[in-house]
């Protein structure tokens, strides 16, 4: 059985004693220092098979085969290890993670520019890349959505959307598939003087542009951060030669769909203030969806 200490030895790093961090997804991520004094991160996924193993293999494949060709910055893959019981990667550790409320306007616009570059890059389809659900309502459980949204006014406001969730899906599909990061939120993006550095490629694959843009905004909502979404969409659309108004409608549909149908399953991970913010956001988005054309 492989151990974290064995891997650190093999990778030639000294682990920081106070850096134990198990990611939500179940990987162990540890900070350490290389022989030349530079910081590094070891990410280890103990899994013999199944979803977790595929995710770890996908991330390793990403760094080995794709990371250099995407027009955005990623950590550097310094070493890796694959055995029956685990997949481990040693990555450079530039910059810092900042929570969404600490992101500046310029950081959000950098995210828009980087996503445009990423989404413009043609990537051949292959067995390991993930395919986001397309045409299905994510987390599809009508009883759950209808019972979750029970604050005053919500059931009435959301009823036409619950009766026709396919209208949201159709709007999200207005732009063609592209290669997505797949988990685009501020905990996965390092901020450096030279720009953003994108980490955590475990669920990279094909999805809709609007889904990725909406996810970035939606994941920030519980924190109270207010990304300049209209400007993000405008900059992104300009870079990709897309119609900004049509894209804005698609992003609205994607964010609303994710909030109403998928978010209830994750509500329990949030503070009560965060939950309140998402209720407020869902109501705003639904009003816009139902009144703006
Ligand atoms: N190369 C890196 N340099 C610096 N910090 C990193 C690096 N990679 C990851 N981290 C830090 O470790 C955290 C967890 O790493 P990562 O997101 O890759 O793993 P994860 O298992 O997917 O975690 P989660 O499920 O929380 O997203 C990141 O949110 C980030 O704070
Ligand atoms: Mg992560």
C-alpha cells in the first residue's frame, strides 16, 4: 500500500507539517518544499477503480497531454506516480488562492478572457474527457426541486419553470460544445502577478460555454461575492465572436437551471447566510428569465 510519506520521498519533497487538506472530492492535497526551496503540492487519490480513479487518471492525462496547448496557465506537472492503489501528481504551486469576495474586477475579467481562450481551443474527443449532461436537467428529481423551494412566493414564481425545464436546457444549448475546465470556481484558480493559474482538472471535458460561465458565477453566490457577470459575458463573447445578448440569455438559463435543479443537493454544505443568498439569487434569475425576452 502506497503512503503519502513514500510519495513525498519519491518526489523529493519535504511535506509541510500543517498542510493536511483533504479536498471535497476525496483527494489528499499536501503542500511541500522541493530540494531547490520552491513550493509544490502533492495531490493523491487512493482509488483502484471507479469514478475517483477515472478522475485522477483524467487529471494526470490533462497535465501530460493537453496543459501546454490551451492558451491559459496551469501549474506545472513536476512528477507523477501511478500504482494499483493510487494516482499521485506533484505540481508547482504558484500564487495564492483567494476566496470569491476578495477577487477584484480585473480578476473576474481575467477569468472571462481565460475561459474564452480555453473554450476556443479545439480538443479531440477521447475516452477520458468528461461529457457534461446536455439535454437532461441536472440532478433530475422533480419531487426534490418542488419540495425544496418552499419559501414564500417561490413555488408560484418557479411553477412555470418546473413545468417546462426543457426551455432552460434549450437556451443553454444555443452555443456549441467546447472543452471545459468543468469545476470553474475560485478555490481552483491560483492568482499570480502574471495572471490566473488554473488547477484541479479532474472533471475536464466537453460542455456548453454558458454552463461553465454560469457555474463560475453560481459558485460565488453563497459567499456574497458579486462577479461582474454582464462584463464577463461581453468580454468573453467579443473574444469568441459570439452574440453577447444570446450568450447572456444562455448563461441566465444555465445559472437558473443549476440553482433550481442541482443546487438543493449541495445546500447542506453552505451556511444559512449562503443559503439565503442563493434563494435571493434564484428569485432574481427566475424573474429575469420569465420577463426578459
Ligand atoms: N498547484 C497548486 N498550487 C497551490 N495550491 C493548490 C494547487 N493545487 C491545489 N491547490 C490547493 O488545494 C486545494 C485542493 O486541490 P484540488 O482542487 O486540486 O483538489 P480537489 O480534491 O479537487 O479538492 P476539491 O474537491 O476541494 O475541489 C485547492 O482548492 C487549492 O487550494
Ligand atoms: Mg478543487
